C-alpha cells in the first residue's frame, strides 16, 4: 500500500505531476490511497489524472482509494459522475 498526500489545487498546472505520482505508486504496490484532505479544488484535468489512476488500478487488479475528501471536491465528483467510478472513503 502506498499513500500519497495531495495538497493545494489540482488543475492544469499540477495534474501532470499528480498523474505521474499515481503511476509511480502503482509500480510499488497494488493499493494506492490518495489523501485529499488539503485539496480545495479539482479541475477537469485533475479528474483525468484520477481516471487514469483508476484505470491503472483496474488493469493491475488493484485499488485506488480517496480519503478525507472535502465537500467542495465531493460535489465536483458527484456532478461529473466520478463518485460512481472512484472509491471514496
């Protein structure tokens, strides 16, 4: 299991780094936990990074979980349908 603590805005500028960190984490193990406690905003490019992470988890028979998700970010997941695709605890 690998936990990544994500901070700040997840947008066009930061999502490539997030995607890279998620993919690197899956090279170390099949379970990746993303702690979003310090994330206040996520854009469509951030959602794309999470989708790639989810697809990577599925292809490896692994799990990607999001924990400590703020209400503002949960609303984005709900509006876009991502709450159905992601494991949010």
